[in-house]
């Protein structure tokens, strides 16, 4: 079997495994990114330098990130030379595989959550206001409850107006306890009380909200450091995860936030929200490749179960699903 046939068959098989959540949730990015690549392929039947330059522009416009785009297009260009590819359509499966490779990056890096049975698991959430942090905590509480875990929420964002009340609404909706103090109180004290409360309730997981003030990074760093010290004093190997919540619709701004927060806290993973609401889903690739922080969960809709574990192959093959289905239909016709 030829190189192309094997590659197309592999991608076609993977495309069949794509869940509707990923396919539906990435429709805007698919229409924008892959739709433009399709147009480019129709415009340039033959592989040449002009084709690669326009491919770079399309990928940059989808917020894949300049450094990542240069690396990606160079790799695709090398494959074209290596396999003497002349037809631009033959580059699509190669582009798909290269994207998967970029997203997987270091195969040894853990993309699942570090949650273990038999211990109190502490997960700390960081991120600026408005990215969907509290909603993400609520959805994750629902996910864990569905798995039979006992969850406690810590209302550690004591500065944003309405943050405590918003978390309480999620607590009632999901059916989990919320530990809170009054607005303006010490976040570390709230999280201390949440840990004690979780122990008394024999809970499995504490999900901790924090304030998202990035305007003064020194204050943010001091506050997060204090919270982490309190957590580690009570649970020495915690926090078991520090999840940075980013809004996918903000594109390159999300990448800048990720850089700043990773300096202020030991971020172990990223939750990318509102991926269904943007045509610039390429930011996932930029974050993964340029910061080397794993994307662990993605928000693909408004429903309670629309927070999904991130899967590189699901992500890329959901983007290229329509292309592969069209090819399959043409083959069967």
C-alpha cells in the first residue's frame, strides 16, 4: 500500500471515531480554517512556494501562532519534497497528521487529570475574570459527581462582585457543598476551611476558585503563593492540579495570559473554554506547542456535559471530518 493510501486510510478511520461533541463544537473553526485550506487546494492544483505562503497566512489568521505556523509549514514542505508531491490535495492528510503531532508534542506529558482514589484531591483554578472559570468549576463538579465522587467547592474568588453567588448557584445546580466567606475576605482562609470541611465530609475532591486579577501580577503571585502554601501545609503533595482557564475566543490574548499565569503559578494544565464560539480554534495548537503546557479540557458548548477531555486526534480529525467524508462519498459514487 502506498504512503498516501495508508495515511488517508488511517485518517479516514480516525475521522469515523470523532464524537459529535467535537465535530459540532469545532464547526466554526472547521468552516474557517479547513474551508479556506480547501479553497486554497482548489485554487492551486500544483504545489509551489506561493501555495505554502498562502497556507501560512490561513493558519496565522486562525491563531495557530506565527512560530508554530513556520514550524508546521516547513515540515509540510519537507514532506512534499521527500515524497515528490505535486498535487496540493495530497498535502491535506499530511497537514492533518502534522497537526496531531504538534498537539501531542511530548507523548509522556500527562493530559488526564491527576486525581487518585483514596486521597483528598485538591484542584486549583486560575485565570482572569470573564473566561468562564466559575462555569468550568461547576461543570467539572458535575463530571466528578457523575463518576461517583464527593466534591466540595471553595469560593476563593472573594474579590469579584458576584463570584461567590455564582459558585453557589452552580453548587445548588450540581448538588455539591460550597464553602464560602464574606466578599473581600482572605482567599487562603476560605480554601483552608474548604479542606477541613472536605475532610469532615469524607470528600474526594476540592475544586478551588481564585481571583483573576492580572492587572497587578505581583499581587496575584503573592496571593496564589499564599493559597498554595496553605494547601501544602494541610495536604503536603497538593495542589494536585493547577488548571489555567482560558477563553478561546480571545485568541492571541489567551496565549499572552497563559504566559503570564505560568510565570505566577505552576500551571499543570489548561482548560480552553468557548471553543464552540470561535473560528480561531487554532489557538489550541499555539498554546500546546509554544508553551508546552497540556490542554486537558475544552468547552464545546453551554450544556453541563459539554466540558470534554481534550484529545489531539479528536480535535484535528473533527476539523478534517467533512473533507474525509466527501472523499469517501466520491469513492463510493
